[in-house]
């Protein structure tokens, strides 16, 4: 069997016409390829499985984080496909808090097989799954595909959100990841939030006592006061230091 990475890709071709049973609340609803792609410009990425390490730590979160940037460049929606059932995909989406992503439960692998991306992962007990790839779909036609190379394991080199963004908007500076340590009722924390909001920066708020401890904060920043801001992995400091950073 020829590996997906070694076959001709689907650029210039229509995406497979598939229907997926999905669970929305307490009801079953049918999602179709036509509803997802017709008349729209869509970024789609596909991965081996919900709740798996690379998919959960990097692949899906970064697409979710950059959703606003993609929208600015004409993307109507971002879809994530995996050969998992709708209950698993819904649980994963909720766990990831990835409100900017539409998950597609390709449980029978029909769409994945139609894309030529179905692979056997029986050695891991996964059965048939999707090879990792991403693509830009314009009105149902594949404009561009990024397919991970044929290497052992689970390569993750070209299907990431930043590679897709570089294709869409060469030279566009993607926003850096921002973490903000706070505690309830802190006026300086409110000031830091306002500064970040005014710059249009999305951030993950880590609340002391709920999401983290003082020990964790001190270990990361060397300080015991809040707020503490990290941008792109760099420790910025409190609200006054954040204000100086932006100036």
C-alpha cells in the first residue's frame, strides 16, 4: 500500500462528498461536505486522534489561537477532522476549550479515505486513522495541501497553523502566546488585562488558587505578586512592566 505522503495530492480536486452523523446537545444532526465547504474558504487540518499528545498540545490549540488572524485573511471557518466518533470529538473540543474550531467526526473514515489519507495504525491499537495533513479548501476545491512526510512515528512538520498562515499571508506576524497570572479582586491584574485587550492580544488567564498555586508562580517567575505576564515564553513582569514593554 502506497503511503499517503508518497501519492499525488488532491490539489485542484473536489473534496469528497460525505455526510457525518453528529451529536448536537441531545439531538442527532447530519453534517455534510457541502455545508462545510460550498461557497466558503476553509482551512482544514486532520490528525490521528482526539486526546492524543501532539494533537492536544500543539496542533489544535495553535489553530484555535490563530483563528482571528485566519479570519482577517478571508478564512470563513477552521475544521479539524479525525477518525473518531462524534462523542469523542465533542468531549475533546470541550476539554480543549477550542471554540474557534469545528470538529468533524469522520468515524467511518470515509472522508479520510476519499482524500487518500487513510493509514493503518494497528501497531498502536488505533486501527485505521488519518495521516496528519492540512489543506486550504476554496468553494469545495482543494487549493493547497500540506502533508506530513513519510517518516516513522507521527511527524509534525508542515501541517501546523503557522505554515498555513505563511502560505495565506507571507510575512504575517502571528501573535505570540500570552499567559497572565492573576487573582480575584486584583486592580493591577485588571490593568494588565486592559493593556492586553487594547493590543488585541488573546491570553490565557491563570488564576491563583484555582488554576495554579503561589509555589508554581514563584517557580516560574521568581515572584510572589500578581499579575505576572509571559509573552512568547518570556517573562515580562507586572502591569507597569507590561506597560513599559508595549511602549
